[in-house]
């Protein structure tokens, strides 16, 4: 009798252990599936901002907001991803279900009333290698009901154009970024209060302040060409300004650069229009058949 009870108890224990193992394996598989992603380039309807990276005890906390102008309805989920730029291993901070509400600037929302899209993610700081650089990605998920009553899901993973290194966030990859050689020049004085807007690894820098964009280009980037220009397209939500236009941007005339022989660089600057700008498209244009050599379009 006792032997039968003992065998029955062992059998139950084995079944329970098997169930626990199966649940653990299933959970791991589901987690791995949920952490699969691919980065989508040039998503110009999805706006986002990492408003803060801070330390809270043993955790690193990321705060911000995001919304897609064409996919904003129903349930919205924002997730932060930290991708090691060297190994491409990705860390997934735990996202808060009720994050602190972040204010979204009107220049992005336009006439829309945006009440969701705020996010807050936490990751144990010990998981971050201080010697590594992480690209900060954002996965945006929107669930809504279509006209047929079906639940549809829109998922996009995009770069935030931010990087994390030694607990500090930058808008460039510090592993490849090179400062322009402008020391002891008038250019350095002009851009002293400006911030980097975009860095082209080929040898071009775009800075911005409250009034202007500034362009610096290495001579080696241009080569023997002399007719270089920096076109600028200003994207805005100002409906009155866009009335009657076929496109949702304001084109500027091409701005020719001035050559600084002492440093071997070209420099140009352009005033920003007196309207709220949500995106800027610009780069390097060479006359004589080459056309666009470098080009970017980014949230501003």
C-alpha cells in the first residue's frame, strides 16, 4: 500500500516538474518570438523623442513619447530596444504599463489631439557594458479595429538617432564620430551655440540653432568639384502656409558654400523660416551631373 502511494507521489512529482519545464520552455520561446524585429528605414509618419535617460538606484530609465500620424488609434505600445553596435545583441528594457505622461510639441501633432504614446522603460544598469555603445531603437505597435470589425496590428521598429555610451545619450555614434577641423576659425565662433543635427561619416556636418542651419564639408568629400550646394526642404504642419501647395514642405533655394582654404573645408549657412518645422531634408548637392551626393531627411 505504502509502495503504491510512494509510486503515485513520484508520478505526480514528475508530472508537475514536466509541466513546469514545459511552461518555462514555452515562455522562453514566446519571449524570443516577441523579441524578433527588423528596422524599417524612412518612416516619415512616425515621430518620437527620448526625453530623458536617468539612473534610479540600480536601474537605467528611459522616458519619451511616440506616435504615428497615420496609425494612431486603439491600443498603442512603445518599446525601447538597445542594440549593441558591434555585436548587434539587443537588450529589452521592461516597459511601464502606466508611464508618466509626456507632452508632445504641437509642431508634430498639428490639429490632432494626442493623449497616448508616452513610454517609460527600465533596465538593470549592470546589464549594460560600460565599454559598449548601444543604438537606441523604438518599436511602435498600434492595434485598432478595421471597417470589417477585425483587429489589425501595425508594427514598426525605427532608430531614434540616439546612442547610449557610459550612461550618456548622444545623437551620434561616438565610435565613428569625428569633430570637424574648425578650431581657430570664424566658423567655430558662429556655431558655438549650435547643436549637431546630422553627421555624414563621409565628411559632412550639419548643425542647428534657433535661427539657422550650418553646413561644414571636407574638401576630400567634394573632390575636385567646385560647384557644391546644400538644398534644404522644410516640412511643416502649418496648414495655412501649405494652402495651395502640392507638397507638404517648403523648398529653399540652393545655398552655395564658401571655401575656407586654411582648413580645406566648405562652409554654408541658411536661415530657418519663421514657422514650426517638424522635419528637415538636406545634404550635399554637386552641380555638373552628380546631383545628390549625401542626403538625409530627419525629424527636427
